[in-house]
């Protein structure tokens, strides 16, 4: 999915987030998301890969600290 949360009303963003979580938890489905929305990405994804000019610069298994880590990386 490319920017799946963009241009959606908040209620639709929440519904989409729940659909993605349910899909991946109950059906063993892998979902690839390309997004700039760090809040939703860290909430929905188990793993986050950050690319810069096609190169992997971070490969993170999400935890409670992931959002802070990503915000720190992008604020440089």
C-alpha cells in the first residue's frame, strides 16, 4: 500500500488501521506499507525498514520506543 492513511478522514484511518492489524494477526498475511505517517506505521507494523536513495538505513522491529527513534532519526 502506498500512503494508505493519506487523505482519509480520521474515522476511516482508524478503520483501515484495524483492518490491517486484523489481516496480519489472524490470517498470517504480510502487508507492505510505504508511508510518511510515522504514528500509524509504528502502530500497525511489526517491522519498519527505512530507505534513503534505495539503501536500507534502518531495519527496526517495532517496540514502544520505535516512534521516538524514528522521530530522532528524521529530525536530524
